[in-house]
């Protein structure tokens, strides 16, 4: 250190650089590594990758920097207002003459602690085997009663009831109202599961709620809820939050649904498939019946037009001619005894006339025509009934058509390359060509940026 002396006071004079260097040496030596909690403010991420910010509390603040080498390990980029705990060392930046903390690690306070607690609970429950697939119970194919455990005032219950009432009005639904967040919510959910099992009031249970923060969803991460789900004799579908939200209850449940609406769709999925099968069977039966009726009609028309049926003389004419010939021979050969036998012959003639089949055949012909008309009327009436049934089923199918869901603002994404459905951002790649399906058409798009949800 270069020193100079004031000749009047004999005091040592330091340069600014020398003083700053002395302060830097003493501070950095005194605080080699510290942990600090506070609120992020004035956060800026430089193009170099370094993050500059201030850490403050009610009465003080300190400048901080996290260099790119440390920042790349962050799971979440901090923003103003975040409560964090950082670990680092003090540093003096000579050009500005200010001290700052160089952050090497950063964790979110509050939520970060909850996430740590959640991971510890996951490990504990996983060791108990509650996540194992062999413990999952199959869902009933044809449930008659569906139990729902959720808040009676939330959007989730409305979504579930809308799906069930629109698709199958005959289903019996039992709702057990509970709180789904806040103190005591986990206890209410546990009690609801245990009581519905004790009374065997449902064939399948749906438990869940709408989306929210990790604090809002925490009741479904409680061990007591996980234990109640694992011990349930009734199969359970868990639908908590949105598709990207996950909780322990979903891992323990027999099946996870991405949303409450999807849970309702899953419950009645087997019923829907059988209804589709019955509709297809009805169509095939109607087609087969129509074909059979047409075939029988053609056969009947063929029989009706046959010469032996169309005219009675085709069958009786030869016999009538033969009778006339015989009468003539009899008249010639027995003319002498004609007078004697006249009365007898007239009697025989009347008997022969009464035996003439023409009248009977005509009556049978009229009866056959009446039967044909009745058959035509019955066939027309039957086809009208089937047509009305078909029209009703067609309107029902139109009502439950999943494509109508697209009119509510949803869309489906397909890979343009292999036409597969995109269900996760993990299946996307940059510059990938997509095909978007809307209710009134399609569009193509290109992936410019992929952003994943850290909660996954």
C-alpha cells in the first residue's frame, strides 16, 4: 500500500482505491458465506445471463447479483415480490464503491418450503407402497350411483353435474360437501371418504376441486387424505386442479383425471361405448329387417302373379271341359231314359254346381288381398316407429357429440408430421409444424417457443 503523510497533521493519507481495497478485504474475509432471506426487487436479467436484483425487508436492502454460472441452476427465474432465501458471499464492487452479495443458491421461501415438505411426504408414502399399480382398483363398467366429494359451491361440482346430466340422466349422484382448502379441509375429505365407504352409498367416488396455488391444493397433499384413499373399498377417481397440477391424492387414487370434467367423462365412458354399440346394432337390425320385408314382398308378388293363382280357370278349365264332354255323351246315350232320369239328373246338376270351386277361389282371393293390405299397413307402421326411434337416437348422439366441446373455445393439436394428438409440451419441438382443430375448421401453426410448467 502506497502511503503519503500530511505535513501539517502528520496523518496517513489513503487513496480511494486503497480504502476500497481495504474495506473489500475485511468484508469479504468477515463474511465468506452467508444465508439471507428477503423480498426480491428491481430484478433484471442481463443479456449476458447474469441476474441483478436487490434483497430487502421492512427497513433495509442490499444489492445482489447471481452470475450466469449459478443462475442456470435455478428452477424458476425470480421476479419482483418473490420471497427467497439465498446463499452466497459478500463482495465489494470497486468501480461503484458499494458492497453486494454474490448469490450462489436461491430457494423460494414459503412455497419452496411447502415443495420440500411435499417431496418428503411423497418419499414416505412411496415407501409404504401406496403408489404401487397392484393396489389400484378397477372402475365399475356400469355404475348406478356416483359419489362426489368436493365443495358444493365450486366450479368443479357444476362441471361434473353438467357432464353427467347431459350424457346420462338416469344416473344416481350422491354429493358429500366438504371444504377443499384451508384449515380442517383435509379432515373433512378424510371423513367423507370413510363415511361413504362405511355406508356403501356409491359404486365409484370422484374427489377433487378446481385449480389453485400449491397452498390452495395442499389439503390433497395431506397424509390422512392419502391414507383414506388407499383404504377405500370403493374405487376413487381424483381430479384436482388443472391438467398440469399434481398432488399426492392423485398418485394414491385408483385413477387420476386431468380435470373434474374429465373425471365425469371417465366414469360414464363404458356406458357411452355400450350406447354407441346399441345404436349401431339398432341400425343393422333395421337394415336387415327392411331387406327381409322387401324380399318377402317380392316373393308374395310372385305368388300372386302365378297363373294358377291369378285365374281359377287355369286349374279348373280342363275339368270343366271334360265335364261338358261327358254330359254330351250321356245326353246322346241315355236320351231314351232322359225323361225318366230328368229329375235325378237335375238334382245331380245342382250338386255339381254347388261343388263349383270358382266361388270359393274368389273368396280366397279377396281374403288374400285383405291380408296383403294388412301386412302392408303393419309394415309401414313398424317402419314409422323405427324411423322415429332412429331420429330420436340420432338427436341424442348429436347432443353428446364430443366435437361440440370445441365450440366452447377448446381446440385439439395434432402433429402435422404423423397426425398424432399432442397431449403434452414434452412432445413438442421447436419449429415443429402443428395442425389445430377448431369446431368450424382447421389451422396450421409452428412452435416458436416451448414453456414448461415447473410444477410438473
